[in-house]
C-alpha cells in the first residue's frame, strides 16, 4: 500500500498534461536525432545499423501517436471536470463578461 505522505507526480490533470507535453518534445528531439543517425548509417553503408535505426524510428512514431491520443484524452477529461465542477478558465470568463 503506497504511503499517502509521498508526493504524487500526477496530482492533477494539468500536471499529467505538462508531463505529456515534455514527453512529446523529447520524442520529437529523439526522432530528429535518429533521422540524422539513419542518414549517416546509410551513407556509411551500415545496412544493419540503418535497419535498427529504422525500427527505432517506427517505435518512436508509434509512441508519438499514443502521446497525441493521451494528450487529447487528458484535455477531454479536463473539460469534463470543468463542466462537472462548473469551473471555467480565466480567459473564458473574460470573454463571457465582455460579450
């Protein structure tokens, strides 16, 4: 049973969204690095290395799709929470008052 005194890394939907945004940036950086490595392997005639990098690129693209879907799901959950708790972000309140 987890200790309730420990800090939870995802104590809110917003913190989970922040994490997913950081993860998405990291994946994009890794994809760029792998693209360069793939081009280098091809130009150096390292076919097996190029194939391995191609597999890693495929797996990163798959992960990127999951991240995108997770970010959308978290956003949906945040919207549902706001509807249930009658929360509205400050920008929406300012727009509603100004209209």
